[in-house]
């Protein structure tokens, strides 16, 4: 057994995949998976429940009992800043609705904030990074860092939004990871097998208590494209 030490830098692609309320990947009609390179930052912050602390002093003022519980992990929060606006992606992350044109098959040309659907969507977030100091393997496969948050939801429309003489960026705030998901090994090939170097899903399934995963992969990230792609069953 060997251990790989990783030096990730930057972000090359991100993929967001629509889930149902129980964390299952949707497939076929109504499914959606979007690959983008139009993000500036994806910020992850851990939140913990404050530990309980008990200190009791005796009549002489000396501590006779002290106890502190361990902090309990709750979830990760994601704040994402985009430099390009994919209406389908923004709608998937926030629960916004898309704006349509009057074509026979309407095109998605923007998004709207709907108070009835905001922060109601669920999705998985995948991210590929470059790795510093890693050499290509014997099959000339470039190594990447692969990050996965398998069950995320409650993303909100970020503020402030400023239209000015300069670039306009859009943000999604406080998207929260959840336990109890059903990602398993996932619906996509994201690694190469140890024998034969064939494209494959994760080697071991994600547990329902696991909120994220980061690892080495030698399988190239998917190609970025605007709009939803149907997930094949």
C-alpha cells in the first residue's frame, strides 16, 4: 500500500447534478447535469455545534468537576461566485426559474427569482483541480484532484448584485451539505481502474454519513457546456 500526497491548485471544471429530496440522482426525463468552467471561486466552510461545557466548584472555590463534550460536525456551507451565467445552472443551484423566449421549443435565456421555489433544490457538486508536482502515469494520463459533495441543497441567491462599469458576477450562498444521501459510487466515470486503467465510477461507495470526498484521479474532467444534459439511466 502507498499513500499519495496531493498539492491541489485552482479549479478546472465543476459539475452539478440534480437530485431528488432523498439524495438520489435523477435520470431520464426531468434529470439535469451541468458542467461548467465559468466559476471564480467555490468556497467551503465547516459548521459545528458548540460543545457543552460543565464546570462545578466546591465550597472552597476549587474546581471539583469539569467536562467538555466534543464539537459535533453539522455540515459544510458553500458560497460560489460565477463569472458567466448559465440559466440552467443558476436555477438548479438556487431554485430560481428560467426565463424563456417565444421559440417553438423555448430557449432558456435567463432566470427569475421565485419566492415559492427558492432554496428548494438538491444536487451534487463535483470539482476538478490541477495537481502540482504530479507526473503523468504510464498511460500518459494527466493527474487531477477530484472533489465531491454528494448531497447539497438550500442554495440561496447571493447578494449584493451590482450592475456597474465593470464585470457583473453572480453568487450562490449558503448551499448546505446533508447526510443521508444515496450517491453510492455515482452515475459517472470519474477515475481509472487500478488494473487496465479503464474509466470507472468511484472505487468505493460514499456512505450516507460522509459529506464529501477528495482524491487523486487520472481521468480527465468532462467537457464544459452551457445548459442541462440528461443523465442516462
